[in-house]
């Protein structure tokens, strides 16, 4: 599932087009243009749809954010791929950055995003490696895949945390290759928990990452499927662990709330979770678009449970027919109402430099359940890292897995659990 929100814009997902060049030459030309600050020349290679979505200033912001993160651009080291996909390995001051291009049958680029950054080593790696093993759970229609991480010295009394990912195709580590998200937030959280004596399970939600073997197509997916999957994970872990906690990030917060209603875990932690119905969230996030009035009409119908045949062309990825049943099933739930039904201990955490979810959102959650603990963290953004409110620098953290998690975040979670 994809969510047309600021993250999608910030995650460096750009489309391009070209005419008389090979795909390799197109990719090289585009990089040469932006590395020389010739952003309009680069945009001249794009198709009309993406020229509307990505301005010259926006393209400049993206490139500056990359260079702020890994230093100035040096050269293109190598190119690999075929006529449909090209990867350019770009050498920057502090890292090698794969830049991935995808092409259609007309030899036009339809996608451009960042691959896994390869940070240049400056010394020996002395970090502790915590025990980790692959995990799988067979369910009707497919198998959930994930990773279990353990502290160095654990036992049956060791608490375990299930980390529930946010929206879109975000994987168990907190990354999304399609949208360019590469923060490793969940993987870093698992390591921080292991360091503090807490085990964790992070997993790919059904139809995402390695859990892509489910026979259900997108039009059959419902929000409750994600909730049922967490219920099954809790039931499985209870055979070994007595203290199971849920940590839900962004969309995963509501999934965790609904699972906690039924399964009553040892505790629930909401990270950057919205505090109102997703229809209201989308209305606010899309309010400045020219199609805002049409969007309101679509949201009203979806809330009524009605499919919509005519939607704004520019937002087909959000309101495409195959995803509408999922949105309808999601809109049945309001987080501030559902959290009121929980009887387990609750911790609500929100950063005040989050560009997607606000402090007001968590105030709504807290109002829904006054017994919940509330922690506002100064200077933490949506991917749980230190960041200023200024957009360009904030976005840069979304593609930097080398940045640590906010220290207060880890301390708050560990203190709540232990």
C-alpha cells in the first residue's frame, strides 16, 4: 500500500524520460546535469506527469540533501543493468551511492531512487553483533517472514517486542526501496533493545518484502488482515515468552492498538501514530493540492463504504480501484476511539520535528486513553532520528541508515518495558 503523504514526496522517487539515447546514456546524462546544478536540463529528460510533480527547486533540494548526507559528488564509478533497468554507482566523498533507474518499452525512465548506501569505512568495525535468526509463520494464504534478535544473555523471562511497520511497502528494517526510504529505523531499534536485554521480532507485513508469497491480490487485502497477523504472532510467541510488548510505528500504531484490544499484551507503545481517522489525515495532507475538492468527495464516499470510479488522475496511486477496499476497511477505525478500549499499559511517543504526524495527533491519542503515558521528544522526526524542523535537512535523515536513533526514544521504550 502507498500513502500519498510527505514521505512519498521526500523519498526521492522521480520519473524521467529520454528519446535518442541508450538507457545507460540517459542515466549518466541525468546525473551529470544535477551534479552540475543544471536541474532544468535534468527535468527536460522527464515526462510531463513528473514535471508537474517535481519542480526545479524540488530537484535541487533532493540533490543537496544527498550531498549533505554523504559529501560532495566525485564521479560515476560504474554502470550495470539492461535496457529496462540501470544502476549507476556514484562515488561521493563519504560513500558510494547506487542510483537506480527503470525504463519502459519506449525507452523512457519511469523510476529513479536511491539504493543501499555503501558507507566508506574509516576504521575497524567494533560494534557488537547480537544473535539474530530468520523467522517464519505459516498462515492461510501465505507465510510471514521476519527476523528475531536477541540480547547476548537472555532467558524465558526476557521480554520480547513485536515491531509493527508503518504504511506502504515498508519492510521489517524500516526501509522502502520503491520510495527511496533507507533509514534502517526498525533494525536500529532492534539492536538498541538487544543491547538493553530485550528481544524483538520485526517482520515484513503480508504482501511486502519477503512476505510476498500470499495468494491474495491487492483488491482482497483488508486492514483487519494486518491485525489478525499480529494476533497470530502474539499467540505463537506466547509459547516461549511471558512478556510480549507491541511497538507500532505510524500506520502500525493503529494495527497494534487493534491487536492489543484482543490479545492484551504486557504493554503497547505507539510511535508517531496518527490520532484521528485516516480519512481526516489524508484530507489535511492533501488540502493544498488543486484537486482538494475532488479529494474530499472521494474520501466522503469511501467513508460511506462506497467504491469510487472517478478519482483525480494525479492521485491514482492512492485511490486506484484495487486499493479502495483496503482504504474503506481502514477508515472504519479511529485511533482515539480504539485506544480507549485498551487495558494494558500504554506509552505514546511523538517527536516534535515530525513532518508527517504532529504533537496534536498524540494529544488526541492521550485524550482517548488518559491512563496512557505520553512522551514528547524534542528534535525527533518521523523516522525516529534527530532532525531539525527545516524540511531539507529533515528529509536527509530518511536516506541515512548510519544515523543513530534518537537517544531519548530508546531510553523511554526501555524504561517502559523494564
